[in-house]
């Protein structure tokens, strides 16, 4: 009841037909609606623009298996209205991997093999580039425009949460304990992510992922939510 009217959540899920579609729901799980409904494609990796008006996602051919780690590099990038209407492919297949909105919705940042690529949406021209610094997936742009966060393997572990300055390329680790899927709090000073602390004795010795938060400088971290038997 407390969160029901605080906007909506867009997510990807399997349909009864076995493919992937995008759905919208209220934060309490009510008013679920399918907003893609295609059978030719699977739609995954949705991200809403910071103003709540636009949506980007990846469209994967139905006969291609969606990879739990590489989905951001599959298929073609699609831009649409937040309700799923007017979907338009942005480039060809695999042109813009791991795309994320700029705060004003006018640019995209993408994570290529050679580094970060910043693209003007209106012209599709490259605005600038940055070295990759070990980042390899799941990037999101901070609301203040100054940072990207993502998953990196250059801070002593294969799965670290890190951030990189969009102007200088300065990078730092936020959390080094088997972490992934980061996103920003609205203040751009804190990051929320999933983490798999060591020494758990379930899930075939690997442990279950929990929800954690940290300050973006990486000086403090704390558990938000965890549940035995579930990846959060």
C-alpha cells in the first residue's frame, strides 16, 4: 500500500508461449500488463529513461536463447515510449551493447569491446569514447550525469561493482564480492546491486545473491535484503 502509487516497474518475463516479453506493474505487483506481446522476438533488458517517458530494451530473435550474462550484447537495441508503443530499432543487431540512457535522454552510453561509446540519439553520431578499464557488462548512467556504474573484472575479482567518471575516465571499485546488476539511487551518491557473499553453504557451494547498497566511493556497504534459497 505504501509504494503502490510510486510509479511503475518494467521487467522482462517468460510468457505462457515460452518466449520473453516486457511487462509493466505497480511496485506492489498489481496492474500487470504485457507491453510487447510479440512472438517473433524475445524482449529483455528494459531500462526506463530518467524522466519516465522513454524505454530502451534488447530484442532477440525467438530462436536465439537469451543468455543470463550476455543478454546486453544480443539482438538489436529498441527505443520506444515508456508504455511500449512506437518501438523503433536503433541500429542493427549487436551495434549498441549494454546501452543506458543519459540523464536528459538525449544520449546513450554503450559498452563496446574497445571501450565506452557515447552516442547522440538524434544523429547516431559518436560524441566521445572512454577506455573500458575492465568493465564488461550491465552499465547504468548516474542521474547527475557524472558517472557510469557497471560490472568490472579489473579490481581484484572477476565480478566487481565499479564506477567510472564520464569525463575523466577515473574509475574505482564500489564492491569486490561477486556482485552484479548495479543501479543508482536518485542522489547519484549511492548504488544498489546484487551480491553473493562468500562462505554460504547452499546453492552448490556458491551461495545465494542478496541485495546490497554502498556509497559510490566504495567506503561502506550494507545488506538491504537477503533470503535463503533465492537469488535477489
